[in-house]
C-alpha cells in the first residue's frame, strides 16, 4: 500500500481509542479507565485524566459502544418498561434516573406496556433481545410472575418501580412510603371539618397499593372516625369509578362530605362523576388524593393531592439497579422513599387558597 493510499485509508477509518492513547503517549488501558469513569479506582493522576479528556474533546473521539460491550460483556444499557412515558410521571422518573445512569456511562432504553399483558411480554422479549444489563419495570398484575420469574431465574437484575407483587420477593423494588402521606391527606379533611370520609381506590393487587387502604383505615381510627364500608368504592384497573359512587351518593341516603382517593386516576374520575351529578366541589364534597402526577394537566390543576416523590424514586431505582449489575449476589432490596408534601388545589380549598402546604 502506497503512502497516499495509507493516508486515504486512515482518513476514512473511524478514530479509535488506541489513536487517542498513541497521541498522548499513554497506554490504551489508561485511556479506557478514564473514559469509563474508573480513573480514581485505577489510581490515575488527575493531571493525566484531564490531558486525556482534553485530547478526546480536541479530536472529537466517540467511543465505540459495541466494541466496549464485547470487551466488557455488557451493553451499558438499562431497560425501562413503563405503563406510558407521557405526562409528569414519566418525565419525573427520568429526571431522577437519567443523571444516575449518565454518571455510570449507562443509557436507558424505554418501552411501554400500556397495561396490556401481551404487549408487556413482547416488550420484555425485545429488551432482552437487546441484551440490556438490567431491567426496571412498572409492573401490572395480569402476567407478573409468569413474565418476570424467568428473568430472575436467569440472573437478570430486575427492579419493580412503584410497587411489587407479593409472590416475587426476590426482585428489587423501589416504592413510595405513603403511610405518612395518607395521614396528611386525611388530616387535612378533618381540619376542614369533613369527618364523613369516603374512599375511592383502584384494585391493583400489589403490596404497597393495598397498604394505602390499610393506612387510610388507621388514619380514620386515629381521628376517632368510624369507617363506613358503604362509602368504600373499589374499581378494577382501567375502569371509571361510576357505578360504586351511585350507592355512596344515593338521593335519599346519607353520603360523605369528603372523598379520599388512592391515586390521581381514581380521584380525578370521581371529581368528574360528582360534578356530572351536580355535586359541588368542594362545597358539598371535598376531594383529596395521592400522586399529583395525572396525565391530564387540566384536571390535575383542580385536585388537591399529596405529592409522590417520583424523581427521588427514579434516582434510587438507578442506584440499586447499577449496584445489582455490579454485584449479582446482592440480596433483594426493598427501598421505600418518604414524602408527604401537600399541594392544595380547588377540590379542597375552592379557588381562593392554593399552593404547597
């Protein structure tokens, strides 16, 4: 090959890590340690690390992710399977999760199951086909164990986000420690003089969702209020809380003057149904819920809610899944994130007093 041909070949060949190392008179391993964020662990001087990063910037070197994955036997990717990625909920997860992954050189691959178990299984297969190093999942109850137990058996790091099935204790989990949030919500209603409190929830047979109802019952008892089971409305997921409200607000019967909703969806749908019956919110019935992350900003702006710390949960999920990837012997982690900030809106305050309590 002539010198001219060599120059033409080198001009077309992508820049390699070995070229960066050659330019600096360093070993390829030294450059690799710095670019993978392991300079300190490898005892590489800060001055050397700065030289490497300056050269990388100067020559606009882009690491070959595929080559790195073959060497490390990792793809540096995390699968993130959610019900959906729209609205404040999905954005808040990423606000917490992405900086953690970025700092470790990992990239999220996002998929949605839309509460469809067939789609969920297909998305899991697709993510595994991409050889993700770990999986973070917002679970749905229809096919949970059937879908995810094989992953655990195969040693794939798995973390459930937001809740977890009771029969899969070997998976990691990050969820909201919402007991104090329930106390704050019920306490606000009692403070308003609303002691005839009904409950609207969605049947979602996972531990931390069911714990919210238990916390509600305890909160009523702590305030000396007896639970009226006729005012408890459980709906199946994806259904509207309409028919059960019929019994709660029968024309000639006694009815509540306040509603505690297990989550945004239940609370906002209840508000719509009550308003459709001509019931004034909050004059006749005050409504308060948990979450503050509805897909509909229009209705979220109406309902008083205790804010779920989703960004903080995302950060913890990232930390734990990375730890599980590094240590495959890590015992199951069940991490609960606290948070009980009350955001006051018209469904309890009318239009005159709103804001964070």
